[in-house]
């Protein structure tokens, strides 16, 4: 008896979670047929039918669900077509609520409640979804479709085996690297588009660093020359974009080899704090917030995505043969060259390398070397494109980072 009443109470709670949202939506539209009372009743019905199936027949839940769907269908067909369109979501929510009641009857309380929360969240985000979709361009939609094809239709069918010379080519691994990095770029792109765009120099720089700290450096250095009075703000933006690069690389390392994370934790933390500390010193709260758009480009450029995979493979070969012919010294040369263009590929490659060899100290030092190489590139961009004050600020900060990094690598 106790377990039955517990199931009833949980079923009521599940129905109330979804019913409350539907009632609120019904009040806004001043229309609708199911709300805070109907949904708990439907969940209880599913719970009772689930319990009765143990005494009668296992077909009872299926027959009842089919009858319930037919009931909803007939009731909707009797209404105007526009009403049917508006209430279709509620119909589907009612069907799902009935099934959640069946789940509760089998003791799947946590699963049923978690599913109810997810459904309620999706229902409540309708207005925000519409706003987001209305602001998506044709290119962005096309990019999302391409990404879905690569991630869901192509990647699962790639052979997960080592092929080629010295077994250095694994198609599934290469595809996974492309998908993961593209996904992170996707998140960064839309964060900048919907959160950071025109929200101020610092916020845009922070989010822009999720895509490319080099792109932020190029844009902000140029703007500092265009608006010299805002040089400190733009310099702070460059430093923030560089600071966010370290957590982003740490995330990649965690994905591909979590055992390497403790080794990179201290140097990454120090370098992040240097960039953040210098940025905070430059922040002036009374400075106005001008538009600070960064040219985002395409969220998924297939040529760039494939190019990243090629770069990753080239670096993997360079790491293997550099280690083979020149020892650890060859790995550092590879990192210096790779860091000039991109830090993601060499970071992923070294995460894989350390997973195989267990040499986390060397892997960390090589990743730091690539980062220093990238810092030198951004330093050069700032010195060429930036205002006098920006050149001074970024020159001092990035030079300090490079010197500290070199000392770390030498001692490591």
C-alpha cells in the first residue's frame, strides 16, 4: 500500500510539473483544453493502468494508450484546423504524460521525473526558440545541417582502426577530432552572436576567445588604432580572449586524455591568471560600451573543418617522426611550427601522445611551447596593427608570458 501511494504522489507531481506550464501557456493564449488538472489525472491514469496490467494482461497499457491517442485525435478533428495546430503540442505532451505514469508504475521514479523536467523545459522555451530561429541566417542553418550530417551520418560509419604507414591514420579518430572541435566552435559562434554581439568590448572578447583568440587580437588591435582613446579597453579584450584560450585547451585535453589534466593545471592556471590580472588592471568601468562586433565568418566551413583534420594528421606524423629521428627535441620543433597557425591540433595530438607513452611532463612542455608560439603571433599582430598604447600593454604582458613559458619549458 505504501509503495502504491508513493507512486500516486510521484505521478501527481509529474503531472503538475508539465500541467503548470501548459496552464500558464493556456492563460496567455486564452485557449486550450488541458492544464494543471488534466495532466495529473492523465499521469495517474497511466500509473493505474500500469499496475492493473500485472493483474490482467500486459496488453492493457498498449490498448489503453491506443484508445487514448484515438480519443485525442477525434476530439481534435472535431475542432477547426487552426485549433488543432495550436493544440498539437499539448496532445503530444498528454501522450507522453500517460507514458510517464506507466513508468512510475514500474518504479522508474527518477527517470520519469527527469523526463518530465526536460519536457517542461522544452515547452517553456517555445518563445525563446522562436526568437533564436528567427535570427538564424540561411548560411547558419546550412552549417548546422552539414554538421549534423558529419556528426550523425558520416562519423559513426568511419572505420575505427589504425591504417596506413606505422598505423598513424585512424579515420574515426580524425573524424571525431573534427566533430569535437567544430562543435566547440559552433558553441562559441552562437554565444557571440546571441550573447556577446554589441554587448561591450570585454564580453564580446571573452566569448570571441572561444572561437579564436587570434581573430579577436586582429580585430581589437586594429580598432585600438582607430579609437586610440579606447586602447586600454581593447587591450583588455585581447588579454581576456587569450585567457579563455587556456580553459578551452584544457577542455580539449580533458576530452582526449583526462590523465594529462593534472600536469597542465598549474602552468595553465598561472598563464590564465596573468592574462586576467592584466585585463582587470586595464578595465575602466566608466568607459562607454561601443559596438564591438567581431566578424564571425561561417560557423562551419567544410574546407576549414577538413583542413583542420589534415593539419591534425600532419602534426601527428610530425610528432611521430620528430620523436623517432630527433627525440624530444623534434617534438618541440613541431610545436613551434604548429603553434604559428593553431594550438588545438597540437594539443589534441599531444594528449593522444601522452596517453600512449605516459610521458605527461614532456607533453605538457610541448603544449606550452605551441602556446608560446601562438602568443608570439598575437604579439606580432598587436605590434603591427595596434595603437601605441596597445603595443606597449600587449607587448609587456605577452613578452612576460613568453619568458615565463620558456623558463617553464627549460626546467621541465
